C-alpha cells in the first residue's frame, strides 16, 4: 500500500511518469522482494556484500541467507526477519524501481525524506505506512478526539478497502461544522450514542463506490446507484452496531437516506476523511454525539 502513496507523490513531483507508475503497480503484485535487496535496503548488508553472495550462488546451489550467516554477515534472527519482509509491498515497489533503472536506492531514500517532510510524517508514521498493515496506517491519517469516534471511522475505512477497492489512498482527516456536498448517502444511529455516518462526493467519486459494492456497472448516479452506497453504509453500520451490542452499548439504525446539493451543519465536530479511489475523491463523513442538520 505504501507504494501507492509514495508512487503518487513521485508522479506529482515529476520524479517518475504516470505511465511508469502504472506499469510498476501492475507488476508489483506479481513479485517477491529478493532477500539481498531487502538486506541492503534495511542496511543489514552493503551492496558489495550482497553482490558477493550472489556470485557465490552462481557457483553453488545454496540459499542466500545460509551463505550470509556462514560468512558472518547476518545472524539467524536477521535472516528470519528478512524472510518475513519478502512480501512487503513497499520493498517490492522499490525493487522494481531499481531493477528497471528508474530510480536508484539513494534517489529513493532522498525522495522518501522529502515525502516525509512535505507531509509532516514522523519516522513511526512512515514505518506504519511501509508495513502495509491497515490497522497501523489508519491512525496516521485519522486522530479523532475519542477512541469511540476513531473506532467508528476506522471500521468504515476498513470496509471500503474490503468491499470496494483495496487500493484506496487516505488523506488526513479534518473537522468542520459546515459541509457542502454534491451527493451524500448517509445513515443515523441512535440509542446510547448518536452517530451519523455518510459518504459524500461528486458523481464520479460516488460511482466508484456504488458499482463495486453492487457488482454492477453504473454510468450515472441515479437512485439505484445511491441505493448501493446506502446499502454499503448500512452494512458497515450494522457491523459497528453488532460490535457495540457485545459491549452492552445499545444502538438502533435508522433507514439510510441520500441527498444532493445540500449542506451539513452542526455545532459540534463533523469528521471528514478524504479517500481517493481511482483518482476520484469521496469523503467519509462521521459525527458522534452531536446534532447534525441537513439543509
């Protein structure tokens, strides 16, 4: 997943072309990162040591890690760590850059530092993005004022990734009291907590959600397309309500509704989480324990 974030950044900064990025994204699912490449990237081996081991492998049928241990370059636990990293999305992405002579490791590290500074990410946040673990990635972009609100937003994001598109780009969440929208599908939950959950955006963005969930290709944002988005929100909220019931928190769901060309207003915080799907931005909209009006 980090390759998706970093790749878009490199395209935006004209470090690589859109076609190069598209080609890399098509290929990176099909490969596993090489152990030597990971070891050099993780600074456990030098490039010279990795090349030396590769040369030995040309003369004898032995595993890279076994040779590295025998020569005293790596410990067994370091080899185990490297083996566990072979499926890492970021490392596969970087390997393709170097193998195709698009960028060197040094250039990638330079641009990665720029990416971190431009987005004001900490080292820990960069490592979370590199991990590909969505549960570690979500807190990089979402930091609500209560764990309950974080939990509600996180479930909505996870379900977008599970049911809509696994290659979603998150952007930093923010709060507003007044939010205008072109289209909005939403549902309110009432009971021990009052929760508003919606998805808003322009027609093209909302179609990127409606079509995958319905498994039907919608060309216009009509009532059927909105119904698909409403059903997705109902599914997500149903999972959240079920989880809360196990914690003795009672929640009832009102019927989902959709609106066009209106605005949300509230005296409290409305959380907006922008998500990019196939280049189109939709917003996950969540408000907890505050009154939300639509007019």
